C-alpha cells in the first residue's frame, strides 16, 4: 500500500524506471534543440556581419535581439536539463527508500523541480503528465494551476536588452557597430551601388523574417 493508503497501479520500482526513462528522453530532446538553436545562431552572426558591411544598422540590431532571445532560450533549456537530472537522481534515492519503507515517499526536492519544469513550454506536456503520476503515487502534492505560469516572459525587451545588443554588435562586427542604432553617430560605408543595395535590402528583409521564424520555432 502506498503513502496515505493509496496503492499505485504499478510497483514502485517499475514506476521509477518509467519516469526516469521519460525524463531522460526529454533531456536528449533538449540537447538536440540546443544544438539546433546554436546552428541557427551561427547563421544569424554571419548575417549581422553582412548587414554591418552594407551599413544596415537597423538590421543588425534586429538580428542582435534575436541572438539575445536565443541565448536566453538556451540558458533556460540548460537549467531545465539540470532540474530534470536532479529529479532522476531523486528517483534513484526513492529506490533505496522503497527497499527500507516498502513504498514511495513524499519528496519536497522533486516537488520543487517539477513546479519549475511544468513552466517550460518545450517539455510542459510531458512534465504535467509525470506530475499527475507522481501525485497519484504520493511523491508530490497537487500543484496549483498558477504554478504553471512563468512570470519572466513579461520582461521589457527594449530596456533589458540594450546593453547586450551593444555587446553583441561590437563583438560580431569587430567594433564596426559598437552601439545600438539610436546611439550610433557614424554611418558605416556602403559597400554596394545604390541599385544593388536596394535589391539587397529586399532580400535582407526576407532573410531576416525567415531567420526570425526559424529561431522562434526552435525556441517554442
């Protein structure tokens, strides 16, 4: 019999094994997503350099902000992976407890980790399902719906990202664009004839939209 008189549908050892496998699968998916975002970032960096050579400062800033959002997404994914690994380790500890107590025990560590993991869009569905199974088994308590909502997404991009935009532009363009466009006073030299530049601007706009779409898809 499980905690508080509840009897899991499956033996504790089997439940832990299933949960660990599901979590490790999600961890591998996160690794792939991180690599995909990083590959797209390299393309964005090249585009920033190309735009800088053409004097397209606004384009550089738009792409730099995409880089910032991608970096933040990768940081969140790494943090999520660490939390999932923590849950897996806790599951291994549960196995030892089962041998002594004969049942799964409530874990505040797992509870805290799962509360954070259900906020991550990339793994939200799987983590919610696992949370329900863990609640049924008595490892964690019922989580309120408001714990599913992340408060960080409302951050003001314009103000918070300004310094980081300057840094990215300076690094990627080797100092050619050291500041955001509102602060840049010197125009970069136009490397192309005006007619070619106009055609290039149209192509750049299409490329930017395509890159933004790809990065947004990878981050979602």
